[in-house]
C-alpha cells in the first residue's frame, strides 16, 4: 500500500496518495485515482489502457524527463494512433536525433517522417493564451492532440504511432514555442 492507510477504515473514500507518501509520482497517483473512481465512466476502459499509460510513463522516465513535466494523452481515434505501445516498440534510448521545431504564434510545421512506435514530444511555450499542438497526417487529417493549455507550458507527451509516414504539426500559440519530436 502506498499510503499506509487501511482502506477498510473509510471504505470508498480515496484522498491524495501524495499527502501520505510524497515519493509517489503524480502520474501514478492520477492513474490509481482514475481506477478507483466511483463513476465507472471516469475509470480506464480496460487493464490494457492502464498498462499502456504505465508503459508510456516508464518510457518517458527512462529518457530522464522529470515526472512533473509529463502529460499523457490517451485518445481513441480512428486514425493510426495507438495508446498501447508494445514493449518492443518502446526504445531504451533515442534511435535518431530529435526533430526540432520553433517559432512564434500560429504556424504549421514542415512535413517530417515518423516511424511506427513510440513518439515523445517535448514542448515549451512562453505565451499567456492558448497553446495547442495537433499532429496531422500528410493529408491534414487530425491524428492526435499533443497539448492544449493556456499560458506558459513546459512538458512532454507520448503517443504510439501505428503507421510510418509523413506528418506535420498545427501549432496555435501567442508566444514563442519549441517542439522536439523524438523516436
């Protein structure tokens, strides 16, 4: 048990795990609290979804990304995005240098190639309004939202790509931004 609290003393009452154990990574706490949510619609759909989130977190932590900067998105779409990367596709080190993008305000990136497997995006934004980054395929079809925040941002996201191909980023911002895409 992470908290040291006997759950039979207050059944179906779940508070902050970090309050009782500060060593608990914030994302692990979030996953646990999602799994025990009384509203079944707010729980992960399956054990494989939980496993996928844990694998994504592990992959990011193995790349020395601080836990407080990690934001995992688990979206279901009909496009070639997998939220369940297999262990074989989670590299222990970078296989290629990151593809780097930087700019100001709204832009669409140049086209770039992604292989199937895990993709980690590290992003920063110094503006005060919306910062949104969407991954598109070469036809402009939305694949995944990488971030959608208001104000300053410094974080990372991981998604699984099922199909190798040409992609681009649609960036909405009001300040300076950087995006490093790694595989």
